[in-house]
């Protein structure tokens, strides 16, 4: 996944579009691309020049998936643990330091 993130960042820097292709199942991809059975697919990506970058992800714009709040997808230490006193303390220090610089 780190390689995908790095590719995504590098592509965007070069004004090249990159996106997940999610309309095909892994089995369809394996069959059509003749991928050996022992290979585990991590991602199927589309890469190329684009006329413009969308303001929102297509799945959100089309109403297929809503944008989730960060608090809905970040957990602390354990699954479903959405609060952390330690993290709130760290956030306070970060905000205080940011306020001191402005």
C-alpha cells in the first residue's frame, strides 16, 4: 500500500491522474489478465493524463458513497476505540504550538 500511495503522490505532482478501478472483481481480473492463482491482487489502478482533477471523488459526486468523517475511520489502539485521552492531550499540544506561531 505504501507503493500505491507514493505512486499516487508522484503522479499528482506530475499532473497525472491515478485512480482505483473497482468495477471488476479480482476473479475477472485474474482470468482476463492471466494472473497466476498464487498472486494476490492488491490494487488495479488506472494511470494517465487528465484534463482536470475532480473536486470530489467520483463515488461521492455520483451519490454512490458518502464522504466519511475522519472520526468514523480512525481508531486508537484498538478496533472501534474512537476516543483517546492521550491523543486529545497530544492534539492540545499541537494546537497550542500552532497558535504560538501565528
